[in-house]
């Protein structure tokens, strides 16, 4: 929206930026609707999946976790990739029935061949923003598949266009959200299709905002909620 002041006592926004929170959706869940809407945009609006697809999701941050859940709900068979330092995040994904892989300690190609019965993946979502991840995504994809870039690198990176060309991989991306993204996300929450609560790592009074910012900077958990003073 480009607006400042969300930590002020009051904030006036235009109606086009406001959404009705459905009954049964908590304020805590609603607070996480923005990253969820970004996942919806990438996975369902810009990307495409169908039941039975093999879907590779790279990066078990909140966006990758939510993309993986959306793929699972779509009927796809999902593999979420991370590194050794992502152990707890991969374990969380496993509780949702999502298969996981540590790309640093496991043989990726061997796992891909075994897991997809030799076919390779139909869709790959790059959600980590790590330069090496794009190459892995291209390598695990089958011929005539789809690569979706969602993670931000923050710098220029090398991309293996020749490999994408030889495999005839369609390439698309996703940035931010549309109003429709939010509406779809809120419907998912209303229908209890997605559980956002595990991604709330801490709730702090707004007076402790510096502590919350430091937790986020240190990548402690997922999201930190700052609770307004209720007095």
C-alpha cells in the first residue's frame, strides 16, 4: 500500500485496502494473511498445479511452507527442500504430510528418481531466495515443466537458461499480491483449509517492539506478532 503508520494508535486506510475478516478467523490468523496471500498469488494465480503433479518447493520459510500446503490441498505430491539448518522447519512440514529433503546431506537426484519413479517434477517453486536453489529446481524438473520464482535473491544471480531451454521449461514468477489473492486466502482460512498458527513464533506487547525486531533479524522462528496496548 505504500502507507506508513501501522504502529500508531490509529490508522486510516482506503476501502480498497480493507478486507472483511470472516467469522471464525482470529485476529492472529488475519495478521498473517499477507504472507499467505503472497503464497496464494505464487502458487495458484501465477503458478499452476493439478492433482497428481509432483511439486518441488525450495525453501521452508513461511512462504515455502504455505506454498507446499497449497500444493498438498490441490492434490499434488509435494517435496519441500531445505538445508541442515532448516531441520525444525522441515519437521514442521512433515506434520502436515509433506515429504522433505535436506539438499546438503541427501543425494538429490537419487531421491528425485526414487520419489517420482523416474519422471522428475512437474512444477518447482523457488521460495528460498538462495542462488544455488534455482539450479537445483531446474535439475529436478522434467521436460516441459514449470519453474516459478517467488523468493527474492536481493542480487544478480546466474541462471542456467540452456538447461531450461533443453528441457523446454516454462518460467514465470510472482511478486506481492492482488486483491483477489487476499480474498482467496481469507476463504481458505474461513474453510479451515490452512493452519497459520504454527507460524506465529512469539507474541509481544508493542512496547517490546525492539525485542521483536531483533528476533526477526535473528531469524528466530517465523513471524513475531506485536500486540497493541489494549488499555
